[in-house]
C-alpha cells in the first residue's frame, strides 16, 4: 500500500469488500468465520486500498514481451487453474485473452511453471499459505516456507521465470498463530507442529 504497487484482486480480497460473496464460494462455517474475522480487522483505509485492485493486469517486460496477471483465471478470481489442466482446459481459460509471453495467476496456492502454446504459465505459489497439494476431501496441508516467482523480461523478448522458496521458522509461525484469536488458529498451530 505504501509503495503504490499495482495489485490483482483475489477471491479473499473480494470477500472483504462483499460480505455475501463468501457464501457463493463456501458455506464451511470455519472458513466463513475466518473471512468475517479478517474483514473486521480492516478499516476504511485498507478497504479503500482493496478497491484499487484490478481483475487483470498487463505489464510490458521489454522486447515486445508481456506479463499478463490474474488471480484464478482471466475469467474469475474464484476459478482454479490446476497444474494438471489439459491443453484444452488452458485454451478455455485463456480464450479471448491477448497474447502474452508469461501468464501468471495464483488462487490454488500450488507453485507451478509450464509452457502452453509458446507462453509460460506460472503460479508463484503463496507467501503465507503454500499448499502441499490441492485439497480434495478436507482442509489443505500447508508448508512452512514462503513461495514466490521472479519474472525477468530481458532484451530482445527473452523471458525468464524463476520459482523461489524461502524456509520459515516453524516455531515462530506456531507461536504467532497461537497468540492470535483468528478462527483458524488451532488448525494453523497443528500445521506448524
């Protein structure tokens, strides 16, 4: 917020601005309670900042290359783009989107880098809650590190994407989670045990 960085709207950002929206995503009581708790922590200044976020963003990298950013897919911040998506599925997700050397989105909390029809498709993962795998029949398992990606657009259209992981102190994470009244506190403490 202090550096004026352009930000992409994610599903939880949207949940902060529209209290009813979480119910179109899940009715799981602990998740709804966690979203409501988060919203209660924000003041007018933070909510106004969230309103400045964009659904998508195109960034010129140099040499004619573009980075195209979104949260879930270009169509929706609540739609998953799975690391195992078929080429046909990716075609549907990117239908109508302008060409880009790199397409970057998150939402699944699963770090990924793959090539699709000449473009690189990247999910940087999650700085605060990287998942071990896609949750299937219960809550996700999270890892004690921060994930991110570096996209470098060089001269002549050369593009590089690097996935990064930084280990975090499990004991410190556990202590911070235990000290908070967040509805997911007990689950987070168990994740960092």
